[in-house]
C-alpha cells in the first residue's frame, strides 16, 4: 500500500495529504474532517446511495458524494457550505417523510444514525407531507425482525450480507419508491437461506432490522461496552458486549467488516438470554435422593472426604477428571494440577478428547517426525485459497463464521468448494461438488482422490498407498464421474485448503485424518493447508495443556468422577458412559442439566461472561476474554474452588 | 387520491400451483435453460424466454434459473421485480388494462381501477384465483380523446363508466356459458 502516490488536496481551505486511490471521504475521515454519512460503512463497497456525504468540488458542475469520488492531486473541496447543509437537511426531511420514522416507538432510538443526523441538523419538522406507507414487518426469524417501515434503503444490510458474510440472502426488490429489501424469492427471513448471523442487524443504521433479544432493553449510552472474545467455538471472534445493570443487553461484532468480528447466531443472540436454570449454591444429594442446597463448607468437606476415601481404598487411579474446553486455560491448568499432582490420577480428559487423539495419531501416521497441531494452517488461509474442500463438517452449523469465510471466498473470488460428508449436509447444496460416500468409506474416497490428483499433477511426493478408482466406487457407492470431477477440481487448483470438522473428529479414525493430510500435501505444492474445526472455544488450549493425551482413555472405568462442566451443553461421547459408571459424581456446572441431575455433589460455576482468561483459538492464536458480568454472591471462580479443594487434601 | 400504495404484490387471491403443474413448469424451464450457457449476464434473456414459455415466472422457474446460472435467488427476484415486463402472477384468460395516463386520470381512471378491484377481488398486477381475469394498469394507450380508456383483451374501450365494468364482465360470463352449451363435456 505504501507505493501509492501521495497527493495533496485543499479541504475547506486547509492543505490535506492523502494517498492516490483514496476517496474524498476516506481522506476527510483520515484528517478528522467530519462528513455526515448513512450508507457508508467501513469495509464495504461504496455506493453513494444516501447522498448525505455530498461535497462541493471546484470544477465540478454539481455537488458530488464524497464516498464515491476518487481523490486527485490539487482538488479543492468544501464540505460544509450553507448550500450543502441546506441540501443535507432536505435529504433528511425526505427520508423522514418517505416512511415511518417516529423515534419514540423504535427499538433503535438512541442508537440510530438517522436520528443522530436529524438531531445534528436540528430537524424538528419536515416540510413535506408524510406518505405513511403500510409496509409489512417480517418477524418470522427467531432472532431478528425486519420492519420495512423504518428502512431508508441505504443497502448496508445487502452489502454486508453479500460481501462480508458471503451468503447473499438480502437484496433490493422492485424499484423507485416501491423498493423493498427482500430475502431470497421474497420469503420471510425465517424461511429463507438466511443463517441468522445478525450482520445485517449490526450494519443497519436505523431500527429497520432489530434483534428480538436486545430490543428495548437499553441504549449504548446507558450501559458499558466491554471488549472481549467469544469463547464458544475455536474461531475467537472479537465481541463488544453492552452491559447494563449487570445484564447483557447486546453483543456486537467488534469489527464487522474485518475477519474476526462478524459473529454468528450463537455468539450474537443465544448468549444474550439463556433460559436454563442457573445453579447458585452448592447442592448435595440427601438420603431421599434429592439434590438440596448446602453450604460451601459442607460441599467441600464432602468432596475432599470422598476423594481421600476413594484414594485410600481403590487408589488414585480410581478417580477420573473431565473438563469442558469452554473453560479458559487458567482454569484448565488448575484442574490438571489438581488431578495430576494433588490427587495423583492420570485419568483426565476433555469432552472432545477422542477427537484430539485421532488428530494426533493421524498426524504421527502421516509425518512420523513428532509434529503436532502446528502443521495446521491459520483460518485466514481460506481467504487466499482457490479451492476449498470441506470434509465431514457443516461449518454453517458448527462454526458459522468459518462457513462464511468459505462462502465469501466462493461468491467473491469464485473459489470452488467441494463437500465430502457421509451424513446429510446442507452445506453440500451450496458447494460446487457434493460427494456423499457411504458411511465409513471416506478414507477410500480420499485414497482414490489422492491417486487421481497425483497422476494429474505428476507429483513425486511420497505418500500413502493410493486406492484405485474402481475400488473406491465400489466402497463409497459414488458415481465415477463425480470422483473424477472432484479430483480434476483439486488438481487444477494451485492453493487448495482442506477443512475438516466434527464428522471426522468423532469418527475415531486416525487413518482418515492421515489420508486427509496426505491429500492436502499432494494437492498443494506450497505445503499442505489443513484446518480442523475443533468443537470448543479452548479445545486447542486444553489439548496443548495435555488434558487429552491418554491413549486408551476410552477403556477406563472410574469409581469416582469429577466433571468440570461449566456452561457447556450436554454432549455425547465416551466420557458420558464413563461418568455414568462412576459411583460418586461431582459436577461443577453453571446450569441444571442431565449431568447435574445424576450428580452427588454439584458446585456452581461461573458462565463465560463471569470469568476472564486465556483462550487458544483453533489455529493457535491466543486471545483473552474479559469479565463482563459480576457473578451472584454464591458463585465462586473455578480456579478458586479447585485451589481450595486442593488445600483440603 | 390516486392509488399510490406501496404494498408489495401480495394477494389475498392465492394462486397455488399443484405439484404436477410445478413439475411441468420446472421441466419447461429446464428446456429453455439448455439453450444458454451458465453466465450471469444471461439472466435477463433467460427470464424473458422462460416467460415466453410459461406466460409468467412462477417461483419454481426462478429457483431453476438461479441454480442454473449460479446466482443468488434474491438476485433473480430483484431483476424480475425491477423490470415491468416480468410477471410473477399467471396471466388470466382475459386481460384487463386500466389506463392511468394524464387524460384518463383526469376523467376518473382510478375510479375505474377501484371498480375493477372490487368486482374481481384482486389488486393491480394480480390474477383472479380462477385464472379468468388479470388486472393491471397502463400509462396512456394513445387515444386520450376516448378517456377514460380500458383495454380489454387488446381492444380499447373508450368512455368507460364504472357501471360498464359490470357489463363487460357480464358479456364474458355469457360468452363462457354459450361456449359451454355448444361444447358440453
């Protein structure tokens, strides 16, 4: 960027420097000259729809929108002449009279850019008659409402949906003053291809798109905005949480147009409001078999006593610990120390530990030189790829932001997408090639692809033994042409990336992962590019701490189990059976769940918003989440509880 | 007041294609699509030819077009609603066009439009559920001396009064009954 020529302009009589290729608006913003805008948004294309950013430029016959006017050396620009201000006010009046902009009923009042501009121009009335059109309101989406009556047709939602999310659900329909935003073939948003990520909602300058969970709960000025990271999946999106009266009002992406700020429905909406019943005091199972509230001292005494008993009677290895990788690294570290050093057991695991063992075994089968997770690529490499192969995953369900990276690459750069999944996968319908091999035959398919790709690219790399096309067709039940087409697509690509997810991680098949890595190596000359979508926010952090290292973990049968469940949701996996077999079960959890219902002692645990800590994203980047809410008095920090327990033993 | 409602073309008279009709529409759309390659710039010609084939652009046809050209569905819908030449509702057996040009407007063309809306129970741009009539407006047909003008099945009717609407409908009805008598099924 630095090789762009420097140019000098005169703005409002002052000399202003900028770079060639900037627009006049960009240059004004960079030099702290305020020009009002509505349809402009950082990171999106400029369309010049609202005409609020108009400026006078010497030599131009008319006034021009600065957001689309390229800056040139020697331009003389005026941004705030009386004529311009008159014009802007007129535009605002027309906007206000065109549809229904009565702020006192609006969810966005106080956070509305249109309202702010009206205040700025002291618009206490409009000189034109109001048209009061009776436009429909779409409320069928679970989290969002589109009220066309509040829409100013700036097109920010349309651009963010197409350019940032890559989904392209929204666009304009009809024309002129009848223009309306439409989703797909004019369906309600809830029945369209919308992924409910809420990017349009955050982009909307008015109250035309608003959130059902945040509406009327408070304005930005009434609360405090805390910058943190989302700890749900391993992408590590940056979030701005609006907190008012110790309640989360709204969660926004910190940088909507950037890579890690667009959020998904889980991060944006589902975290604002949780219907599950919170656990606020320790609970102990009484003689009748019911859980009843108890004091911290009693609960701690019971747990330490039981640990000592089981250790003395059956030995330390009769106790097993399971931790959720939604917890930050500090908590997990304390947990590992407690289990390993204080109790002396080596049976510790995360809920997604079987996936880790498959990955590590797969990598060691593949490379044999002791490399680990570091051979995986950063998430951003999807954006530079020219072909993306998704194996055993629907990223739009498990990691929607990663899914939208792929969609963005597909819609903007025409990147080819191949989906391989034996399960029904809706992401397949958005791809170029959707291969659905029979269950358990993915490895055969990959082996055949390897053979075809190696033949096409004339690769001399050492690799695993290929599988013949005929055999793969027989095993997978797929069409021969489809496999060949996918192989051709892969070998045509110069920089293909393979993304795999829960389907592969839960298959417990290290050979499949080794095959994947092998295929990635053959297909990409610059070195393999593979990304695994790990299921939890701190999965990688937990794995790096050695929480899931044990081979044969699946075979152990603990007598006593300590589960650091935190605010995780109940999952399936080997660990569920193991916990079910334990005689004595301690659960440290935030919400009532199936697990706490069968536990003998339950300790309350803070939720994500009530703790701070380190999170390692799925591609190994370290982020820090902040404490957003104050927990209620009965809830203690996980680290504090574990250290106290350790002291008791 | 002239009719300036911004209501989207959503009708109470819902015309729902049966699964067989839908399948037929899809098949005929695919037949048209075969003549084109999968380029985005073919969108308008494709839609024109599909409309020539089907008479209008049903939902299933737009879905086929979007998938074939690999454009988002909403882009197809946006283009279809942008241009007046595309219809979203099937044409009726008889077309009724109410002129709202300057002269017809002054002579009460919008009163006629209201009369048609009431009689047929549909809004402008829509078709009655029995697919007998479709109602729309035009802006001047070039015979302003006859204002207000209605164009009924390509025939211009001049100096139409609201009661004439009933007469026209009655004529169509009688014609239909006569035909039914001549050719009893």
